[in-house]
């Protein structure tokens, strides 16, 4: 019987196990009370420790009245998480702790310097060399070490609050030290601000003097260059030449417009006079006062002629005199128009002359303006330099005045304030007598209960036989045997009837009935049915007829071949069905008995290879693994009669499992990595069916019971499909311990 089988034959009797607690309750309670008493005594005699804390808030302390000019609330620095953490390190720095230690004279207290009142036992240990002499360490370092052990400075999460926590044997001292540390921190920060302000004023003073000299030199360069380049500044802060050029350009535009207007008007009057057209369309003609009066006289004469024409004939002397006066008025109007035309032409010629003069002046000013532009660029550069120096000087002067005023008034606020000062605690935080004693009682009670349970478990008194346990080794496995046939029966003829073996596991007997079972087994073996010839009387010289052979080997030879070749996989094909699957089981057990790690994988539809090795058909197996319903650790089980491991068929839906048949090569690779040999029983399959299982170091076997034509045909097909090293193996006649194998049944 294997170790796994033996371990499965016993179970823990929980009633017996927990009954040990009732039997040993007095011992458990006594030990718990002793431990509780010791804890109570130790806490009662322990020196009480008190703890107090001071809280600081990191914030900007500058007010609106003292804030420097040009700054606002948005300009004030806001410390981030790293900045507040840095202030925590500053508070716990050595310099601040030294100041506090000196201020409170902590070196005189034995709590901080054990040399102040060293017990006699400690002195003896120092003299004996069993303890280091504290006098070898400087007193200041001893005090700082004790302070760091009792001090805890931390930042409150998601805030700018810093907590200074200190513990001491003296409640008054527990409150004084964190308050003193906070005051020392604020004082150190104030001194740092004073030093920073003093350093700023010391640096600004020589810088201001140097800047004043540079500003004076820059402004002198500007004035000198302006005088040398004769750059006169006109209106709008522009160079005089540029301003004159602008004005002449405007005048030139105006003269050109006047000339063009006069020439156009004269031309229109000339065309009107030459073509005999009306002069009323010319505005300049109509604007003449003389022409207007002549036109009025002309209208008056036309009116008189019209009035006289109603009573006089055309040749009447008066009408003729009026018409003569009308013609004379027309000549006068035309003469006046010609004079206007002449004046316009003269005006156009004058404008042309003025235009020519202005063009010459503009060209001259263009050249002067170009030279002035180049000089202005240089002048602007000098002015920018002087302006920049002046602005920098003014900013330095402003900062210097502010720093000097703060230094004189000694006003430099620190960006921190104490908003909660420590007070002397009234109760110690250590030791808490009742909680410690209660915890000691509960802990010792649980510990003693666990120790008692383990003692009961390891002693074996809490063990009982498991239901259906098998305590004795099965000496014989009923193996399939060849049937006897008569002389008249053909060699390949199968018997008409075979005794169906029991497919269910045998009933498990109680250990008290093992003697009766051992006596009954030989009788059952003797009473086993023996197949006899169907015809012909038996003779006295009955001889077992010769058995047909296809060159098969026995189990021992197959095992020897697997071990000597170092095969990693053994694929068994059983054309005759379930009963022939015995070969894979026997080979797996024999190789496992030889000391190798072996796994038997059952790929038959009925579980013919795994049922003889396990005590239940409900174990998860390969179908559960393919259907992703179980893991490797869930489907691997121990053989009841050897150290071999078994993966049964499983309980998952075969159709769903076969959809994931492509995972078989991966599963086989994983199994061959973990085991020395993987034995696979495939049932009556063909070469295509085992193609996913074949890999490096594979041996293919064909298991047979009767060497008939069906088996021979299956062997030929496997050889032709690419397995020339096929080995035929038979379990017939092999004797091994185990359970009876299942009966013959078709395997898919």
C-alpha cells in the first residue's frame, strides 16, 4: 500500500480532538492565570511613561500691511508635501535638540544620561566587560540619543500641520520638551530670516553703488552721441529731419492735388469754348461774380424780348436793339470764361513749379532722414541700456529700502506658528495594566489550547479509521486470460459468452472482517469459472492448445524498454476495448515501482484505465482540465496500489472538452516536464487520434488480449501511418497486486 493510500485510510476524530480541551482545562487555565499574573506584576512594577505633543502650522505669516510693494497673496510661497517634510527634518535636527537639551539641562537627569545615577549592577557589568562603558561616549551625544528615542516628529497627512510628540517618565518634562523644541524651531527660523535679510542688504549696498555709476555713464553716452550726431528732436519725440520730411510730403501731396485740379478745370473750360458748349456746367465759371451779373442781365434782356415779341415784330428797332445787347452779353461771358481759363492755366503752372521745388526738397530730406535713422538706431540702443540700468537701480533701491526697514525694525515673521501647545498629561500611556493583563490571559489561553490540540493530534488518540478505509494489501489482481477453444473452433473465433466482471468497486469491509475476507479469497479464486471446450469430451491428457502470436511482448519487457530508452511518453492503443487497457495500468505501476515519477493519463471514454486505480468515478480529470473547470492540482490523483499518479477521464461535458483538444500538446508538454514518464491510454483509436500526444521521446504500444486479425490490422495501420517502432504488448498471464480490471466494453 502506498503512502498516499495509507494517509487516506485514517481521519481526524473532531470530537475526540476537542474533548482533550475539556480533559486538560485545569492545566490550560492554570498556565493562563500564571501568565496573566506575571504580566500584571510586570506592568505594575514598570516605570510609567507620559506622552505630550505640540502642533505647528506651516503658513505664511506676512500681513497685508507689511507685505512688500508689488506682491499679493498669490505671490506668497505655499509649501508642498516635500516642503513640509523638510520642515519635519529641520525640527528634529541636531542643532535644535542641542539647544533644548542645554536650555533644560537634560544631562543632569538619569532618564537622559545613565551615567548621572548608574546602578551598582550596571557598574559591575561595565567592570566585567559585559557592557560597554557609557562614559566613553560624550555626554552631549548620550543625551541626544535618548532624546531621539523618545521624540517623534511627523506631518499630519494631507495637511501642513507638524506634530512634535515626546514621551518621558516625568509628565511635566513630557510637555516642556516639545514646547521648547517648537520655540527653538521658530527662533531658528527667525534667525535664518534675519541672516537672509542681512545678507540681502549687504549684497545690495555695493550693487546699488555700482549700478548708480553705470547708469550715470550710460546716460552720459546718450547725451554725447545725440550732440555729435546732431539729432534734434521735434514734436512727438521724433527726429527733426524725419518730422520735416513728413510735413513736406504732406505739402507736396496738397500741391499736386491743386495743380491737377486747376489743369483739369482749365481744360474743361477750353473744350467748352472751342466746342461752343454751355459754360454753365463749369463750376469756376459760375462762381465768377461778373459772369453771374452778365447772366442776370442776359436773362432780363431775354425776358424783355419775349414781352415785346407779343406786340412787336422781329424787325422792330427795339427788338433788334435788345437782341444786339443780348449778343454783346454772350461775347462778354465768353471773354470772361477765357480769362478764367487763362487764370486756371497760370495757377496750374504755378502749382507745377511749386511741386518741382517740393520734390527737390523731399529728396534732400530723404537722404538726411536716412542718415538720421541710422544714428537713431544707435541712440535708441544707448537709451535702452541706460533705461535698463536705471530700472534695475530703482528695483535694487526699493528692495534695499525694504530690507533696511525690516532690519532696523527687527520685523521678520516666521512661516510657522504654534496653534496647540503641549500640556502635562495626567495619565501614562504605558503601561496599560488591564489591557496588557487581558491580552496576556487571552493569548496564553489560546496558545495552551493550540498546544493541547497539537499534542492530542500528534499522539494519535484523535485519529480514527476513515469510512471505507482499506488497511490490507490486495495480493492478487484478476487479469484477463485467453479462453480455451476446441479443435473444431477457428483460431480467431471469440467465445460466445464472457463472464461480465463487476465494474463497480468492491464493497469496502470493516477492518474487523479482514480475517474472514482473507479466508474467502482463495475459495473465490478456486470457484472462478473456467472456460471449457464447447464440444468433445475431456481427455485425461488435456493440454492447453497453442496460442496464436503476433510478436507481442509481456509487461516486463515493455517496462524494460521504457526504462532503458529513457522515454518520456508511452502511448497505448487498445483496439480490443476496455479490457486491453490493463497493459497501460500495469506498465505505469511497474515503472513507478522502479523509482521513476510516472503519471497515467486516461483518454478512454469509459475510464477503463483510471477506474482500477481510484476508489471513485467522481474525481475531476482531463475533460475538466480541457474545459477550464479545474487546474492541474485538482485533476492529478494518487493510485491506490502504487506511487503512480493518475489523471482520470473527469466529469465535464466531453463535447465541450473536445473543443479544446488543441490544448492537449501543451498539457502533455507540461506533464512531461513534471514527470519522468507519462503513460497515456487512448483506447481503440488510430494514428490520427494520437497525433496530438506524440512528442520527443515517445514510445507507441499496441495492447492486445487475443492476437486476431483486428489487432493485426490496427498494428499495420499504425506502422504505415509513421510509427515503425510500434511495440505490441499483452497483459495476459501477468500477476500483480491490485483490484480487478473492468470488463470488456467498447471505448471511443
